[in-house]
């Protein structure tokens, strides 16, 4: 359902003596952090590996936070691979470390490590013959204050052992380039591969401290390294996490982010690392790869996406005078013109909570949008709060019967599990009515007239009104077979451009006159409904 629940399930297995692993992206770790920060005190009996993937440059995320600080916050070990092979090898190492310390262990990835392809040697695959058994120990696993105080001391003691392991681990290593290195470079993760490439291109002798364990750092190893060179360069993406700790160890002439030698934002590339190091060393920089002068192609909702029809109806019903508080999912693309139905976006479920705040703080009409999977993830508590506190806004659940944006994973409302097995179909409308919402309507966005009417009634309702806009994701619908495409009758078309300037389906385009591309039109027929001249119909 969400990352917190996933983490708790993995914790349950790990305290029962089994190995468990849970994976999430950086913002998902925010959700799971409540459970993880406390289980750090209790520790585990088997093993727990937490895989977290950061997203420098916000390629598909609402921020580019640095998850390494969670390792500091929770005081848990964190490993960081530089290649696909290391990602596999460090996963095994993380399990062993977790078992040895009886602590959860982080494995931090980044977008580039997650997306790269490489031949990976697996090695021997172990058979799992373990059977879980939970052994009661309330003073350790029941984190009331008395137990938590003991647990905190236990965590600190175990992390002292982790420091010794880090000092001796071959996951931290020094790589020498050339015979007489005069510069010391400290790096980790994918930045190591960029650093190696830059050093070789620059033709310099350098010694590189590659940190595979980024918490706890091997402080003695780092101190010996920084004392061996007059100049230290720290190469890392996002925050100056390593740099600040290296400076705290007494390093003086350190070049990194705090000295503005490296950018603090966005993903690094080989060119960025090369040019940053070239400037530090007083060498010539290179021209970075030229950007292709291609037309902008921002992501848009697919042709026939039911969300587009819902957004269009909401704007018509509200006369485009509502505040649109949106959420994480395909529907965040409503921010694009001509739809422009996104005024606020934070996190999963955040749009609904914020809608309640806006409705109380202002006299403006508010329409909140969130998807079906997001409803199960984080949309229920905010709805309970809205009903309890008598907020007034329209809570629109965009139910396309799947988790579309991330790859069509099932959710509790689809009737199947992630493994493809049959499961109870938990109906959104039953949950909504069970919470106490009096105004609940289910509609098909492909019927524009009825959808507009539903929004008008919802906007007039004195309280929380819930509209469930239900229509299957177009990409999944297409697998069942494509409907006949639509076309524009040029003799009837008045060129009012409503279909272009207000609706904006990608299948519609202008080439002197308005046309519909039959190759991508899915035959939803919504454009025919909004055309005042009735100039759009099924292609014969």
C-alpha cells in the first residue's frame, strides 16, 4: 500500500529471524522513516536491508533530497555502490553486515546506477531453508520509554562496532593512478566512475579514496588519506555530505561544493566532473556535449486519457475559478497547458490535506485531485480529517484502475496482487462512505456532460464532496483492441480551436486546418462531445 507498510512488513520478518529487503525511492523513505527510525533502537534478529534510490535532477520526483542524511539521522550503516556489479555484491554484504550487527542496513542507489546496464556475475545462489520464529523480548522490541532508552545505548554500541568494520572493510579502498599522486580525491557511488574517467583524461597522477561505506565513515582511513596530500578534492552528487565530514576530520585545503568548485544541484555527468577538476588543477576545460536544438516535447497525458476529460469538465463546471490542489501521479501532468489544473503539489496525499487548509483559510472553491493508488497510499487520513472538521472542497479520485505512471502495478482496488494472484477488490466508494462522506458520485469521464453536471453539484455541496472519475487507463484499454479513430469534418469545422486550446489531446493537431492523427487516436470520442460545431465523428 505504501512504503511505511512495506517497511513494517520487512521489519516483521527481520525480527522473526529471517532476511528481508525493502526498496523505495528517496521520497518513499520519508514515508517509511517513522518505523525505521524506531526499529534502529530495537535492531533485528535476522537481517533487514533498506534499498533507497535517490533522484538527482528530479527526473521523476518532486525533490532531489539526499538520503545519506537518513543514515546519520537514524545512525544506521549505509553502503553505496558505484556499478551494477557492486550493487549486487553490496546487497550480499549488506545482509551479512545486518546479521552481524543485528541492525538494519541502508543500500543507497541513484538514478544512474538504477538505470545502467552491465553484465553481472551472480556467484553461488544460496538456498533459503530458514523458518521464522518470533521470540518475545519486550524490553528490546517494545519501544516504550524504558525500553527505548536501553535501545538507544545498544544502537550506539553496535555502531561503534560498525566503525571498526568500516575501517577494515574492502568496500572502502584506495585506488592509485600514476606513480607519484600529488592530489587526493574522495568520492563514492556513481561519482567514482566519473572521477576515474576525468583523472585519466586529465592525465594526472592521483590517489582516489573510494568509499563504499558512507556511514559510518572509516575515520582513521580518511585521516591518514587527507594527511598524505596538500590538496583534497571531494566528488559527490547532491549535498556536501562527505565534504563536511572530511573537513570535520581536520582537512584544510578541500575543494568541493562548499568552495563552489562542484555544483550542489542536479545529476553529475563525466563532463561536469572533468571540467570541475580541470578548473581546480588549472587545466583547460572541455566543451560539454552540445544540447540538441530539438523542439520541446514535455510529457503529456496520453491520447484518450480519462484524466484529461475530468480536468476539462472541472474547469467548465468551476468556470476555471477553482484552486486545483493535485497529487503525485499521471494527473500531475495537468499542470501543462492547456489544461492548467494544478496549482499545488507536494507529496502523495498532500493535495487533499492542503485542500482542506485552503478551504478553511480562504473563500475560494477548491478541487483536489488524486489517483486511485494514491488514495490507498495516503489519501484516506486526509479525507477522514476533512469529514471530521467539516471542510468544504471537492475530493476527486481519478480511478484508472491501476498504478499507471510507474508501470501499471496493481493496487488493493484492482482485485489482484503484485504477484498476479486473485485478491479481494477493496472498493474505493465503500471506504469513502464508511468514513462518513454523504456526497459520493461515481462517473465515467468519457461522458463529458454528466461529468460537468457532477462537478457543479459537488461544488455547491456544503461539505466534502467526493467524485470518483472511473475509467480504465487507456494504455491498458488498448490491449483489449483499438476502437475506430475519429476525424474532423472540414466542411463543418468553424476553427474555434476549443479542441486545441482547451482540451489539448495529442491526437489533435493543426496543419492549416485542424486534424486528428488516426495513428494515435484511440477513439474515446471526448473531442466529438466538446466540439460545438459537431464537426468531429468516427472515421468511416
